[in-house]
């Protein structure tokens, strides 16, 4: 297909439709409102369901219901909205249902502001809602990658019967870039024989997340834990940049900041300071083994984020005490400049602040 | 006769990306201190007489929020 110029939010919406995400519930929130605006027009054209709910709490429960009935249900929101949805996401995980949530992250805490941020890393990766569950978390760093990720997100949600979170930021949502809609092929999925589609001629299916019997609850926890272990084996995704030759510093960054790091690396290369980048594409499962492997070849690691330091904890966890792990970030909606990243690398190379 | 230009910015289409003040060679544009309906600090005209009608800002705007018109000088 031809390349078209599209805004990130609209491209995500179109890609989801093409992936069969025809049950969409939403509540508008800057900077993701264009997803809802685009789908309000587009869903009737493709025979899908579009519903603007009264709140994000309602949205998450509508997704829960539609997913339970076997639909490819999904929603988008931004940070404060995702916070409201987390209760429903926990129920969806407990009920082992597939659903996709896109978080176009804005600044926080609280209502925060509407500019780009990566401050929802903890929320997305460490659970978000209550209880022992995880989302598969994917982080695009371009509009094209966001487009490519939507079919994957729906497929993996169905395959694992678990919520998948696509985490972009205000930049990915608002930026316009050329995109191409590919038609990825996935192996056939098992039938949704658990869905509540009407119990004619069979036993009723029950969608439930209440387990008062401790043994039954622990059985569920074990089933979920086994899924997350499988994800850790099979769903780790990352990109290496400049790692094919010796380097002094390993940057770890995802999403928008990874792009800034690439420019910073070019600038540092020109100054004779070789630096490499590891860009996690899956944030859960986190590419721990890769961090350790690549980090061992560097003098130190620097986690670059649009937050006050969240992913850096996972980098630290993966690296142990083998190499120093430092952090550089801007917050409040300020996107770090490549020059700032260059300075952050150089100041630590010279044995400056840590 | 000096050409006179009219610069119209649809403030509610602006997402405050800040590309246009950067593209303008004459510092005609500046980001506002107020927010628009969406909550963004929008681009606004602060020095219209300096505009040379190059349209760099309009071409640069990803959201097609800027129009430049040439007016007859009075």
C-alpha cells in the first residue's frame, strides 16, 4: 500500500480498525482525543461499534463486557484516564480476557498537563491496577511503529487472553509522519470457546474475577504467572543501535526519547565518543538479558527518560552492581534536546556528578 | 510599494508544537502565554509588519492552521 501522511493518533485508530478492533469505547482526553474523533467518523463506515462513555471507569467496564462476549475490544486514553481504567483492566486480567489499551502519556501526577511524558512507566509495567497481574506493554517510537504495533497488540491479547498496553506519549500521538498500513500475518488463533455468546446447546460460559476460595484464587494466580513467564520467554522485543562496534556508554531509552538519543549518539560519534543505544520495544517483558549483555561492554549505562527516573530501576535491576547505572531525564512536558543528552553523557564520562 | 500580508492562525487547530516560530525568518510569530480550547499554548502573530510573505510557517505547520494572504496596500 502507498504511504500516507497521518497524525499518530489517527494512524493508531486506522491501524486498529484494519486489525479488526471494531469495538471501541472512549472518553476524550488530550492528547489522545484525535483517536476518538477519527473513529467517531470511521467506525460507522466499517460497521464497527463506537461509544463515548460517561467516564473512563465506564469505558474500561464496557471493554470488559465486549471482550467477554468475544469482541476485539479496545480503548485509548491518556494518563489520568488510564488511572481511572486500571480497576477494569485488573478485572479483565483476572477474567483472562483479551483487550488492548493505548496510553498516550501526558505529564503528571494528578491532572498534570497535556504535553508529552513517560511518567506512566511504573503504572504500565508494574501492574497499574490491584492484584497480581501484568499487561504486555509495547512502546512505539514512531508513528509507523505504532501502526505496526496495533495488529500485534490485538493478536497477543487474544493469544494470551490478557490486556495489552500500547504506551506512546503526546509526541507520538500528535506527530505527523508517513505511514504504510501493512497486513501482518499471524498464526491462527484458538477459537474463543470461553466467550459469553449465548449458551444454546452448550454449558454457560462464565466471566468472573471473584474467587473466595483461596485455593481457587491461588490456582488463578498460578495460571496468570505462567502466562507472564511465557511472555518473558517469547515476547521480549528491543532495538540495538550502534552496538556493532566498541562503545564506551550504553544509553537505554524507549519511545520518543530513543529517537533523541540516536541524534545525540551521532553528535557524540562526531566528537569521538562512541555510544550505543538499547531501545526496549516491549517494556514488559523488559529486555533484561540484553541490558546485561550490552551493559557489560560499556563503562556505564545511562537511562534517558521523560520522567524523574522510572525505567532506570529496571535497568539497575538487570545490571546489578556490575556497572554504574545513571539517569538523565526531563519532565513536566519538556522534551530533552539531543544536546542535553550529549552533555549528560559527557559530564558522567569526565567523572562528574552521578 | 511594500507588500502587506495578513497572517491568520486558527488557534484551536494549533497543538503548540512550536515549529512555526522556528521556521519564521523574521520573528513574526511567538507561542502564546494563554491556552487554546484544547489546552495548548498556541502560536500567535506578534510582529505582523515584519512579515515578508515567505509562507515558511504555513508550509511547516503540520496541522495546516496558518493562512497567509497578500493584501493591497492602502
